C-alpha cells in the first residue's frame, strides 16, 4: 500500500484480527484486512509465509482512535 492514506496498525492471527475489526466497527472505523499468505497462495508463491497471519490497516485520519483499541486488545494476550 505505497503512497496510501492507510497505515498498518496490527499484524497477527485471524482471531485477534477479527476482534480488532469488530471493536473498530463499533466506533465507525472501517479497517482493511490484508492476508499476505492467502494472496501468495492464490498467486502461487505461498512458500515462506506464515498462514493465518493478517494485517490490519486504517486510514491515517483514524489512527488516533484505532491505536488505543489495538493496544487494549494486545494487553489481554
């Protein structure tokens, strides 16, 4: 996501990502989930990428509201 208004705020497993997405939706933040392993698998380059790990991106304008949610969820694990 080069030259984008989106910034990565989390990389982790599917379950934690789903919890983060749910919490962000509750405060009207529409995050983007990127799954590099699935993208690589679909394109035929799956070697070396850990399956089940996803990345969460939010708009830079929403970063201040999103980061505390991610930190709160991370502190539980």
